[in-house]
C-alpha cells in the first residue's frame, strides 16, 4: 500500500471517529436549556450509590462488626466515625472542582470519577480488612494493628469517595438545572438518597441473613461494583464540555484565586455564613435523636421490636412527604428559607409530642410525632439545599454546595455523637437519682427543640429579605397554574 | 474538522486532551494497584490462598 492511500485511510478513520465517536463517549452534546426528567433521574443515581455506602457504613457493617465478627463496640465506633473526618473538606473539594483546569473542558466529571474510584477501592478492601480486624481465619496470629490499619484505611477511602462524589455531583446538578427547576432537582436528589438507603438496607439485610465470611466478601465487593455501575450511568453524557474553563485559566493563570480568597469572597456575599449557621443548627436538631427513636419506643413505650423498626420507616415516609410538598411549593417560586423555617416550626411540636408520649403512654402520639419529625426534616433539608443552589454564585457553585454539604454532614455526625453522649450521661444521672427512665431521652429532645429555635432565629433575617433573596423567577402564569 | 492538525490519530482528541485522559488512567491504575496490594495482603492473612 502506498503512503498516500495510508494517509487517506487515516483521514477517513479520523472522520469516522469524529462522526461516530461522540455516541460512544461520555460527553454531553451541549448544555440544553432544560433538563429532561429521564436525564435527571439518571444523574440522581449517584445519590443511590452514596445512600448505599452510607447504609453499609452506619447500618449494616456497624451491626456485622459487633454481632457477627465480635469486634469491640468502641473500635467500631471509631471506624464508623472516620469518614466524618472528610466532611469539612467538602468545601475544598467543591472549590477545586470550580477551578479545575481541564483540556477536556470538564469541571465536575473528573472529581465524580475520582470519588467513585476511591469509594470502589475502599469497598473492595473493606471485607478482607474487617475479617482480619476481627481476627478471623488464620489472621489471629497477625499483629492487631494490621487489621485496624486496613479497616481504618478502607473506611477512610469510602468516606472520602462518597463525600467527593456527592459534593461534586450536587454541583453538577446545580450547573445543569435552570433555577426554576432546582427545587424539583433537590427533591429528586433527596428521594433518590432515601431510596438508595432503604433498598440497599433491605437488600444487605436479606443477603447477609445467612452470614459467612465468603458472603461478606461477596456482598461488600458487589456493592463496590454497583458503585461504579451506578455512577458511570449517572455521569454518562451529563456534563457539557466547555473548553473555555481550561482555556481561560491557561490564558490567565495568575487570576486563579486561592481557596482562602475564594472562601472570603463567598463568605462576604449574601449572608452566606448565616445561612450555613442556620443549616448547621437545624441539621443538628433533626439528627440528634436519630438513633434514639427506636430504643425510646422499646424501652419507654414498650413497643415490640417489629413496631420500633417501623418507626424508622415512619420517619422516612414523613421525610418523603416533606420533600414532595417542598418540591411542589418551591417549584412555584416560594422562598426556600420560609420553607426551611416551616420545617423547624413543624419540628418543635413534633419533639414536644415525643416527650409527651411517655407520660400519656401513647405510642400513637409517638408515631405521629416521629412522622412529623421526618416531615419537618424534609422541609428543612429541602429548603436549605434549594436556597444554596439558587444563591450559589455562578463561578462558585462547587464551593457553595461543598460548604453546605460540609456543614450538613459535620452537623449530622456531631449531633448523633452528642445525642448518644447526652443520653448516656443524663440517663446515668437519672438512674442514680431514681428519676424517670425517660429523662435521658427527654433531655435530648429538649436540646433539639432549643436548636430548632436557634435555627429559626438564625433564619429570621434571611426571611425578611426573602423576595429579593429568593433568586427564583417571579411566578409566571405557567408556573403558578 | 477532520483536517484539524491539532487532532491526533486515531482518537480525534487533541494532544492535551489525550494527555489528560491518559493521566486519569495512570492515576486510576496507581489507586487500584495500591488497593489491590492491601486487599491481597489482608486476604492472605485471613486465609493463605484458601489453604
């Protein structure tokens, strides 16, 4: 064959690839003005993988390590809290994705991909390190620190991966969704997180019912594969390529702000810090008693085990109603902070109902209160995330979403830990003084009510400026319907 | 488009784009190598090659 025809074939091949290639490449054609529901549903799959990892860490492995593997509860507590170390770094991850210099013109995809890989790596390593941590098989002869180091490393990887994926995934959703459909996007993201948690909790429970070390390896590594599959499907052709991100940075590298500068700019704008404080108080209020609801039902109201398990479902269903209502109302252009404050206002009587259910010995009141807590938490979470998306400066979407996520995840983790400590301390004190056994729980519920008042106070100034702040377009005829 | 000299054969990507993708592949390989090394060590300690 002559050189001429060879280069001609090359030309043809390049032409073919340029025409056919994009169909097989993960690039979006262009930024479409509106996001079709199918594509949005697909994007929200990353929340399913995050929910799955969360359930695995906090629920399934928590139990498996203590019950099946016989690891000490204190060590399990340390391992499970390790991923929380990464929560504050979400702001930094978001910032890095905002300013990512990419020849491909991607800002979010590289981070979601890296997060996915890290989460996969952590899950792939997890089962073996847990088995060694428990001293199973022939690992009993090995020094204990190897298992502890391995398990710690695995938990850190999963935590880092899920925080990275979720932060940058939410930033990508914000980039893609026009302001008026952001409430819908937030609702969907929350629902998919919940769906991921519920479905995988049931699935893990069913798969691990007949526990064996081999089964543990299969289930956790299966979860690792599912993470990759879900996130690749979620990511495929979502982010449009905008070479200008890379080009602009290459042209003016000195203009790249540092994280501190970007943070200062973000914090100076539109009461950002106050919004984060309100988010922190509210999230703490709604998560402090998360793990105390079931024991309260069992110990104080003498509900059977099946019924207390239903409490968690009641909480989730209340949350779903909250997300649904908030999506509807905010989709019509209502102020998201007003919605968040309604959530806090629902939470206060809800926690009072929990406290009152013991003296009246009314499990029904407790159930209703639990549903109302879920509902209030749904309204609050939806309101604050929608506000964050609406108000995120165009060039700092990742930082804004990262800051929200950092506050939200840290506050939730801290609250669960504090709730446990406060309960233990007060219950011990109450037992010593011969007080009502419900005192320990009531102390936590009372702190939650106080935190809700604090969140409301923090949000008040945000409400007064609501019309100017909302950022949502004024309701049009079509939107009001 | 096909005669854009910055596009390299056979992918139709430009050189910086191709290098960026390659960097991700290298990073990925490193992470996986590290993780699989640790996982193999743990698996061996638990049960030395399923003896």
